[in-house]
C-alpha cells in the first residue's frame, strides 16, 4: 500500500504503465474454446498460482502481499452464537477515500463506486486498510480443484458443467462464463442454516427489518445427488404480515437439461405453488422492487440470457475482511444510514479481481441490459457489480462485504448491498448482528427437508 500513502495525489506513471501491461496480458488470455486447460498449464496450481488459481505472488508497489495459505482455523475466537473475532481489530485505515479524493484513485474504483461518491458526496467514503489475503479452502476442496483444471468443461452454451464433483471448477479460467461458474459453485461447507435480516431503507434511513431463516444444502452434502447444484430454503420469520411464507429453490449443475425449480408456500392461503418468477429479473422476496431474483448473492441462477466476456484482471478496492461490520455488538440502526450503509464500519482493501461483462443477448429480456462484474481472485466471490439499464445508463451498484469464515475455511459475505442511483434507496441483505445465531454449520439436514411436503411443514405457524 506504499504507493497509496506516498503518492496519494496521483498514481505514478511507471505504475500506470505496469498496470496497463498486466491488464493487456490478462485480456489476451481469453481463448474461446469451452475446454479444460492442458496438464502443463494446470501444473501452475500450487506453484505460480495458488491452489485455486490466484496469482500467488504479491505486488509490493500496490501493497498486495504474497498469498501464504490464508487464515488458519484458529485465527480467532468463535463465540457461542457463532460470531467470529476480528483478527485485524487493531488496524487503522491507511487512508479514507472521499468524494474529494476519489478521482485520484479512479484506476482502482469501479464506475459504480465513483457514481456513489457523486450521489452521496458528503457521506459515502472508503476506509482503506492493509491488504490481507485471508481466503483458503479445506484440503479436499483443493484436491478436487486441481483435478478440475484438466477435466471440467462447460456444456454447450456455457449453461452447465460437465465432469464436476466439487472444488473450483475452473481455477485457470479462459472465458467469462467459467469465472462466473466459479462464483456459482462457491464452497458452502456441507450445508448450513443462518438467521439474517434484509432492509430496504427509505431515503431518510427509516426501515422495517425483514427476518429470514435460510437453509442451504449443496450437492456434496446430499446422500444421493443426481445432477443438483444446491437446494435453498428461505423462511420469513418477521414482520408478522409475512411470517410463515417459505421459498424453496432447486438449482442444477446443467441449467439446460434441468432449469431452476422453485416453489412458494403462502402462509395465508396454506398452499404451495410453483414459482417460475423466482429467476432472472423476477422480484426478490420482500425487496420493495429494489432487487431481482438473480441479484441475491451478487449473482445467481442461469447465465443463458447474457453474452459473457472475460475482460482480464485489474486491482480494485473491494469490501473484504468485514469482521467489524459483522460484530454482534452492533445494532441494525448502527449499520443503516440514508442512501447507503454506515461506511465508517466498512473495510476496503486493494485486491486483484477478474473483470467480466455480461451483455443482454438480442431478443432476450431482463431489466439489466448490461452487468460489469468484478470477482476476487482469491475467493472467487463477486466483489462488486455495476448494473446498466436499457439506455446504457448506470442504474444500480452492488457491493459484497465479504469475510473469511476461518473456522470453516469458507469465504462468503457478511452482507451485500444494492444501491439504486435513481431512487436514492438501497437494499441490504445478510445482516445478523442482532440475531440469536450467526451461521450454523452443525445443522443436520436431509434431502426430504427440501421437498414440497417439507415446504409445507416449514411454513406452519
């Protein structure tokens, strides 16, 4: 981070040239074939590349350290509610980027983030901390990842996976779809439940929390998987007018042969109905029209309505190691602010990311005509997304505030926020600070919990 401290007025010419060269090389590394890489290329995993495909080396000029294995399972304490201690609680920001200084760092800030500085010049800021490369995965996941490099392929059109049984499917990606599949297949442990809150604040910051109990069962936690990617169940527990409604989703590894199946249990009607709208740009649950179904988890679901292009790599300030934002000492009112979350609680670090653009196919329908997605190289989590409308105007900006759940060796989100630049409102999903438990990885699950019969039982109130 030295370059940011010593040359905070403007980035050096030498650095600009170096960055441009690196981006050019990454952009050229984009062949069109939907195939696995050669054994020679795969041998770079664990050598020049980390076991999941990130560049192992650091960049001293940018303050990006070498990857050295991530945080260990005992990197901090885990309290009786499942909240993690912050391994970096003693650190102070190296700098705080504001609307007045954002232009100096525009090479490391997305157009969407720059738009947030412009939309909220008095309050939106980026506290930038030292970069830590905390992410890692269990040994079994890493072993499968190495094998995937030479065998996993995209099915025709890129809408599914072939020869995949776990791990990162494309640790050395060659297309935009491969990068997105690395995000879609994010490691979930053997399944978990969590209590989380969603809020859609008014322009003055007022909000009514919507409480969910989520359960996730990935295919490698199933007794007899048959082409599934994961099962997902979401129970609304508050407010009272929504309590008891349940959403059930089945996602599959081959989205061509097996499109998403979804059902909703309506507590008022006591009926289960198919829910084809829970996909693409269908409205998100209790979202007040502020997110689509495929906005959840930054992006989820089928890829078939977009043309995906791998633009290369760049270094960006991304919201990560967000342990402070996850503290059980915080109240939701400490986090929610007019226009955006409380940025004083956020933590940004400079990381290398993959840049992928998604452009709506001719004749396809979606409220987002284009998406610019930036994916962290170490975790394969989508860090930020710029969404454009049909007039090619920047509309919504998503930021995923991530953390490494070190006790499970699992990167995921603390919360994610989706900002609507036009309305001045936003949606934040995943807060758990005031809940009775954080993420529970000890839950015992079975496939029958994710049937329509199980759906009815979940919704009884």
